């Protein structure tokens, strides 16, 4: 048997709070989602002033990242490169930058998705929170 690491609600709240704080510092209004390794929502937050559409996008970006174990930007780049077949997949959406996997000791434990500002800024928010989370876990 192997040991399986997983995110707890406390972990998800830590990630949300750090992403939220970073967004406040940058004066961004975003939605932030944390999912487990299966892409199932654990927690989310839509900041005041964030468009309602960003809530769904944040979840979908996080799901995309969890299911693929890759940043969602990878798929955006593939599609921009001309592989439009990815757009036909009904069960896979959120293929826009802003979804980041959370890897702990080589295992996928979940993912974060952020939506509401420029795509690279969405990704930056998630990356900052994940870095802080992993630093405190080790």
C-alpha cells in the first residue's frame, strides 16, 4: 500500500486566503477555486467586484489543471498552436491560463483556478498561494 496525500478543508482555506490576500495587494477582483485531485470543488471565493462569470471560469480552470496534472495554460497554448480538436471535448473545459496543479512529494493533491484579471495574473495569484502552501507543509 502507498500513502496518499490529500488536501483538507483547512488546506483549501489556507490556499484561498493567501490567494485572496495577494489579489487584494495587487488590487485585483477575482474568483478563486480549490479542487481536489479529481477536480471536485473543495472551496471557492468570489471577491466583491469580480464578474459572476469568473466564478465558473475559476472552477473550470482548476478542474482542467487537476484532471491533466498540468497548468491549464498548456492547453491554451496547444489550441493557439492550431490543435483545435481540444475544443471538441465536452468533458474538458477551462483550457485557459489560470489553473495550476498542486503537487506534493510528486503526487497531485489538487489544483487552484483563478479568473478575473489578465490570464498571466490569474496564474500568478495561484502560483503565489501554492508556493506559500507548500513552504509551510514541508
